[in-house]
C-alpha cells in the first residue's frame, strides 16, 4: 500500500516521495517538516495524497480514522481530468486539505477495478469527484473541472458530514 505524496522538507532540499500507511505518520512528518522551515504544514504538501488501497480497505480505514472519503474518477484521455490533477489537486492548500482531512482514492476508469467502482457509484461522466461519509454513503457529486478555490470551499464545507 503506497500513499502517493510529495513533501518538501526545506526550501533547499529535494522533493521526496514517501510511502505512508497512516495519516498519523503523515501528520508527524508534517510537524517535523514545519520545525525545519518557516513555512506552515499546509504549505509543505505539494500534491494531494491518494491512497492505493482497494475500495474496501479504504472504507475500513475511513471508518477507523473517522474521515470522509474522496473518490476521483479519471482517465488518461480525459483533458478536464488532467487539468484537475495539474491545477486543483496540486494546489498546496487543496492538497493539504485532501491529504489531512480525507481518505482519497484516484479511480482510473480504464482499469477493471476502476470500472467496477464507477459502476457501483453509477459514475458515467469524467472527471467526477464523489465525497462519501466514513460509512461510504454519498455526500456530494461533482462532475467536470473545478478551479482550486471552488474545490477548496467544497472540501472544507463537507469535511465533517
């Protein structure tokens, strides 16, 4: 299980990709990183953390950690999907909220597992972002591209539902 996350340790250091199994470890790393530079923890996260767990394991982890779930349905051929990845999910503030407040999974609908999850949630348009509560019930469905400012507002408004 790999968490795809990039953390900047200081303004002069390299970018590291860290395998992390729990958000507790990520929080400790964030606190450590904050002590190394004058930037805040939110500014340390350069890209949103998407878990490589199966949907079933993600659901169990969300319940265990009392966090909502973000499912991002994407495909390589989908231009708005690529735009979301490049601008919204790489925005430092959006990335921090996703990484610290949500259990997030990028669902590639070109893979059989991704198609199964898309069918389960009746996703037919890409990109689609689903916000689910920790039990897996749908809270909100966003279709299409959303700029970082709007996505941030939506994520903050729905993080405790």
